[in-house]
C-alpha cells in the first residue's frame, strides 16, 4: 500500500505544475453549478443552460457585419510561400503534450506527420494561404469551460474566464499568419511606440517603465501627474471586423487577432499623443492616460479632452469601457482637494494607489504597497505548501526548491526591475519574503539566521538576484551604460541587434563536432559551462572551444 509521502512524491515528480497546483488551488471546480444571474433587463436567470448561454454571449458577442462582404478586395496579392524553416520555428515554440482540440491529435502527432511528409504538409498550408481561407473545421472548438475568477462576484458574467481547446492544425496556421503579420507591421512602423503587448521587445516591463519614468520626469520638472486607468470590456471579441478590414486596406496589410486590435488602438494613440503634457499608453486593451499640470484642481479640465477622445473612439467601434475598473490617482504627498473627473457622464473613482499590469503604484511612488501585496500573496502560497512540506514527511526538499525557483521566486521578482529600490527598508522586506519560502526547503528552526538558510538551500539572496535582474534590464532593454566592479559596460557593445529576417526566410545551421576539423584530442582547448538549468529534463551545457584549426563565417541571410 502506497504511503502518503509516496503519493506526494509521485505528484511532484510526474507533473510538478499540474497535479500539485490542483491540490493547493482554492478556486471553484469548473463543474460546479453556476450562480444565478440577472440579464440586461433585470430578469433573473436560474437555469444552468441559460446562465451558461448568457455568459458565453457576453464573452463572444454576435457581430452582425454584413458590410464585410461588400468590401472584399479583388486584388491578387503575391505572398511568399510558407517554408520548412518557418514551420519548424513554429513547432519549436509549442509543447508536444498540450491538450488537443476536437481533432484529437496533439502537437507531437502533428510534428510526426510533418516530418514524415513535409511536402504534403507545406503544400496544404500554402493552399490555404493562396486561397485566402481558414478552414472552418480548424476553428471548431470543444466544450467551453467557464473558470470563475477568484474573489470576484460570480453573479456578473465578466467574472468568468472562458477556456476552450482549438484544433492543433488551426493553431499552426494561426501562428504562421500572426508571425507574418507582426513582421510586416513592425518593419513598416505601423505600431505606435506606446503600444505594448503582443510585440517583440515591447513587454510589461517596458510599459511599466514608461509609466514610472513619465511620473518621475514630471516630478523633476515640478509638475504633478494624474494617471487614469481605463479597461475595455471584452475588447478582442467586440471589435467590428469591418473596422479592421478598412484599416488593413489603408495599411495595405493582412490580418489576425490580437495583433489586429493593435491596429485599432494605433489610431487612438496617434491622435492623443500630440500634447507634451498628455501621454497615452496601451497594453494591449488596458488604456492608461498620464496628464501633467501645475496644480491639482486643473486636472478636472485637462483630462476632459483625452477622455472625450477615448469615449468617441470606443463609441465609433462599439467598444465598452468598464466603469467598475476605471480609476484615477494623483501623484502627490497630500491631496488637498477632491477632484471630479467624468467619463461618459460617470465619475471615475479616486484611489491612493493604482494596480497596473500587476504592480501597485501608490501616489507617493514609494512602491511599498506592492511589497505588502507580495507578502500577502507569498504567505498564502507558503501556507498551502507547508501542508505537504513537513519536517519528517511530505514532498522532498529538492522538489520544494524546484517549486520555489520556478514559481515563488518568479512571483516575487515580477516587475522588480521597475519597482525595486536599493534601500534598507525594501531589502529587509524582500529578504523576509524569501526567508519564509526557504524554510519550507531547509526545514530549519525559526531561530536560524536568514544567511544560513540561504546557504543551506543553495539559493542566493533575493535582493542580489533582483539587483542583477535590474542591471541586466537597464543594460539590454534600456540600453544604458552600467558600472560593475569599477568596470564600465557600454550598452552599444553589448546590444548587437540581430538582422530582422522574414519568417519564411529563416535558416537553420547544423554543426557536427565529429565531422568538423576540430582537434578533439587537445582537451585543453575545451571549456564546459553550465548553471544547472534544465530544458525538457536535460541539463544545458555550453561548450567553448578555443583553437585556430578552422574559422568560418556564417550569415543568416545566406
């Protein structure tokens, strides 16, 4: 008979981040009966099937766009054919064992079909591209699971997250089209610089940096800053296809979501970011308006123009701004008067802090409230884990360490390149958060010092890891020179951007050390480096060869 420890070991070793999360997750089961709701007319919906249908219609509204057919293009576009390298690059970003859609084959099976008959596979996708069709059978989803959002009012349809599985064949074609569309739009500068998300090198960190840097710059110029956060309800599924197609005609491009929504957002960003005191940032459907002024009372007037433009933009495209998630904050040490900021005839609520992209930004810009949020979140996770991490039984320390490195530490370090300040108070709070997590690994007493726990666990201090992460962000992303150990690192010497090669022109370079002219007998020329990290269960090792036997120059464009 298997012991409780054997069961825990099996859970963690076989599937660390699936079954284990099922044990510690407190959310409702997806099979639980749905809560009664009120429809748009105030009528109560009590039948399970009706509630489910109402939620799905909210998330996937029926869009009547008869005019789409009338604006179809009669132009014949010459597309570059889909290539073998392009498909392989798609496969490399997909896991083999992901759950399949109604077509049942997993990504691993689709890969085997491709490598067994590449020409048939490539010709099929090229035919779809040439005909301009996306087969309906590749878009047919299975049953939709409605996942309730934790801590939300489940009587509201927007507090459910619908998840469905699509056919893997369709995912391959979808990724190819999205990759090509992104390349075209980026190469032709069709995206505004302040449009973040779903873009290469335009992630959450840069969006957060833009917000914090704008507030800091205004403060240095003796200006106050007001930030208004607006959330578009169900943006991707509500936008009209006719609007997208018109923009594509003007841009001479082609299409796919959510990249397509960025085209809609681009018009708003270009219209609003013309005033030096107004900055609008989108990621991707979250709108943030930053306005600067000399006095607090002026914000009631200075925010009218950008808010009216956003309202008109949303109305023309049948998009709805969620008033419950709209909030504003004025960055000042003391709010001397209460502001009235209106949007679509409704007051936007005021708050001393705003949550943007998972980071709490307070009106004093101390960012301590975010650390308090991390403390609460970390303690909840550790309290769940401790049930399976007892001193004499439970999950082995090696597995708990793996969970810390891949889950807990990533939660604590998210956005740290933006919110971290090298102060004694912040470092003390950060080390306190790490200490609670590491005690589950080391099984030590409360009286043991934090430094001893870190050494015993074999994990560096979290504040040092964050400092390294922040310096790396400044050097690579912000292209700022940094000083390390009295040595100046020049950003331009480190950041060598690779040539932007079209997806269909990618090249794979294979090198076999046994077939090369490298002298393997002289082992002194070889150095092996590894940090112990693993990919697909295998340890990554870098081989560095220092020798003069053979030199070759390779170009990605050759």
